[in-house]
């Protein structure tokens, strides 16, 4: 990544807290996260439940308000825009969710669902909106007759294509993809992922791709960020993160992924983490991962590790990151 | 009914060659407004003691219905089971309710994807586990409690004395799944049917649960029928893989053999769709089309409309034939095809 370019998206020390059911307590869903995404890039964000990945995605398209920190689009802090400018600008920042059934009105025909954002934004005359919607449906590879159908008449993959078509009517620049293939059968996930890649090539789209699925994220991403309990623990080029992970959590996550390989081709040693992710209401002191980390030392409870560049473009937050990084280099690439 | 602790050796098995479960020609059909629809057809397979079988396929292929039928958990007024389901000499398809109750939960356990809907929210988890025990054997409350605590401990729940009194909503998803496994394991079943038991869990927790299931199966020689869409889970947990498509078994092979050299184009298609097998950022192969709905089953090979190898001859009905080496495949062309697997 060249430092000179202005990122399409900059997230600066983002913090998001929600009130917890417990009196006076807050859930620190996002606890100081910073990253940049550049134009045309696919930025993968991976994490388990409680990592804050979904909240980060929603904050990026301004569906949740940051408690602190800033979100900049092309260098401009969205919080500084007038409400009129903000409304016009936000069309370029779209989000696609996991469940297309929840995103489509079961009582509306597909065409009217796809046209709806154009109507809300009062773009063009009714006939132009209709044409734009039909074009978008064709663009995602759906036959024209789909337009007059209802969601229940479509397969899961077709419905997800409809949702993608609807975001395209807004001519987006950045799309947050939140677990967009998780609800689809393996056999058609590829189709939808291929479509995302194709749209990116042709329209120069930028993606923040949020998922818990390592095999998906490592396949499509240029860079990958790993989140744990509201913080990023590692960020780097996709190859570096999956083949030469630095952070003990990333390594455990990679190792936990079941491999669809015959026994003689599988990596032997498995790092089995104990316990589960602690509550974001009472996160551990110091490093959030220390309660499950096989390498935790006293230092880890005392201080949060600094977020720093360990190798070129490869960042991590671990007190022993330099040591782990050199071990990885010496041992050669870790098995993917 | 004898007490669990002194459980007599199971009845001698007539002519089923030491098999635990022998399913012959199981067809499950549902009465619907559109007439009788077949959800599975002629499902034939067997399970040996201690064997771990993965059942894979897309949604709508009949995996879940097959699992539920083995314990006759489908509503009997609409679902009809044809065929023989021989479990150690008892035909589960036709045996009486009393006999079934003695097997269900005691000799065959079952766990599901969503522990929250399988656990009763108004009872503590300890009470629910002990309940299975007391239902299947004369046992004092204190004894049941001790056994339940031991079961919680054996599935890796820390401080079981405290968790015993917890309600399901007070536990995390991974913890609930452990509780459900403890409940299913309490009577030392000979067979555990697990329907997507880790799909709702985080990957690091999934790894723990898979390890636990493997370990429990090894320790007690318990057989496992593992229903999942995740081929990685099958590779790491099971010894044999049954591929189901549109209500039929299309392939039956040892896991490693099925992964390396699949014989059915559908198995091969599922494997090739895995992102990890394609070069980074390359277009991913997929299986075009979708699983046919129950009312619109094609004649002949049910996969042929989606099959890249379909040829004249595929419109004839396909039998699940012996492919040698303990494998079976439902494709008449299998000898002519060299299908890519994960290693290709």
C-alpha cells in the first residue's frame, strides 16, 4: 500500500459502547479500532462472536453512532458534514447483510424492492427508476422475469443477488458485506463470491468483507484484519496473515478451521484454545486475549500491547509479536 | 426395564453381521395437500459399533429427515417410513412405542444444531440431564444427581456443581451444546445422531466440541451419525462419508477415499466448490442450478440436470451399486469418469 494515497475509508480509534442490561454497565463492542481501506480493495475483517466485527461494519455505513473516534470517507470526517450533504454522500456507502429474507419485503415484487432506494432518494422519473432497477437485476445475472416475482419464489442465492442489485442502484463506492454468503449452501457460495469479484473489477468497488469464515476471507481479500473482543489483534496482506500469522489468536483461529483434507494431508498439531470469549462488559485487563492465550505472561495482564507494524504492512498487537514473527520466518511458512 | 447401571448385554442380533444399525430401503414420505411426497428414497446403509459416519449434502437433500426418522421423531400422522431400520434386532420403523422409548435417549442419543430449542428454559440444566437417567432406570435422586455431575464434568464443563443449578439462558452457546451432549451421553448410548451440532458455534469452540465428540466416541466405542454440510468437519471427525442428493444416497465411501477420489459427480462438485481448493482470488467453481423440490423430482438420475458429465443413458434410473473396495456409488458412468477431489 502506498502511503501517499488518500484511503477511501479511514477508521480512527473507533469506540462504540452500548448500555448493558446490568445497571450502569456498558458493553464495549468496539474498543479502539483503526484501519484504512483503499479504493478497489477487498478488506477482510474476521472474528468470532463478540469480536465487534458487525458493529464496526454498521458504524462504517453510519447505522450506529461512534461513542468516540472518527470515520473518514476520502479524507472527510462524516461527522463534519451537514445533514443534507451527509444524506447525499451516504448513498455511496452501502451494506449487504447475511439474510436476504430479512432484507426483502415478502409482500413486494422484486422490481419494487429494487426500485425502493431510488424512490426514497427521489432519483429520476418513475420510468427511469424502473429502467435502472431492471439494469441492476441484469447486472447481477438475473433473468428479467424475476422482476415480477415475489421473494418466496426465488432461491437463497437469487435473493442475495437481488439485494446486491438493489445496492447497485445507488452507485455505491464502498460496500460492507456482512456474512453475505454464510446463509447460502456451499455449492452456490462460489457464484455469489464470483459476482462480488466481477462487480469489483468492472465498477471499481471497495469492499469491507466481514465474515467468520476463514476460507472465504482468505480467498477473496487483499488484506485481512483479525478482531478479538472489540480490538484488532492483527492486520496485513492476506498471504501474510494466513501463511505467516503473528498473533497467537490468529494462529489458533487458523488452526481451529476444520480442513476438508484426507488425514495424510492435514497439518498435525492443533492449537486448541480453552474456554470462550469473555464478556465485553468485563473484558480482561491488559491484553483482551490473555485469558485464553497459551503464551500469556504477567506483563499481558498489566498492560495492553501496543498496535504496531511488525513487518512491512503487517501489524499486530501482542507483547511478543517480534519474537513470534521471527519464529515464523525461521520455521518457514505455516501450513495454511 | 433393567437399571442402567446393570444394563444387560443387548439382545443377540439375528443375521446383521455384528452391525449396530442396518437401514434397508428406507423411504420417507409426507402426506401433503399435493399428495404423497417422497423426502428420501431407498436409503440403505449400515453402521458398525464405534463407526463415525458423516452425512453430507446441500439443504433439502434429506439429511435431517433421515436422522429424525431413525428415532421416529417425525410426526406420525403425516410422515410415513417404509423399509427396515434394524437396530440390534429391533425394527425401529415398526416396533411398539414401549420398545422405542427404551431405545430413544438411552441406546440412541440425538443432539441438534440449536441447543436453546432442545433445552427446556424453565428447568436447570442439571435437572434436565438427570431426567433422562431417571426416565430410563430406577435410580434415586441423589444417584441421578451424581451421575449428571459426572456427565457435565466429562464434557469439559468447569465447576459442574455450580452449572448444575444454572438455567440454559445463563450459559453461552458452546456451554449449552456441551450440556446437550452431556444429556445425550448420560445413558451411554451405542449410537449418537448429531445434526449440525457445531454449525451455530464459533470456530474455536467448534474445534473443542469436535474434539469432545471424537474423544467420547473413542472412549465408549459409541457410533456417530454426523449430519453436516461442512466437509471439513466430516474430514476431521468421521471415518466414513455418505453423500446424499435429492433424498438418495449417491456415494458411500471411507472419508479419505471420498475426498481424494470421489466417484460421484455430486461429491466431486461439493469438494471443488470449497474456496480453499482454488487459487487465491480465482473464480470459484459452483454447482449450477439447485436441488429439485420434492414435487418435481426428475426421472432417472436426479442429479443429471446439474451434472457436467451427464450423457445419454443418465435418464435411466440409477442404482446404488457396489464400486469395489467397500464403496458404493449411484452413477452408471463412474468407471469412465476420473473426477477431481481435494488433492487434484
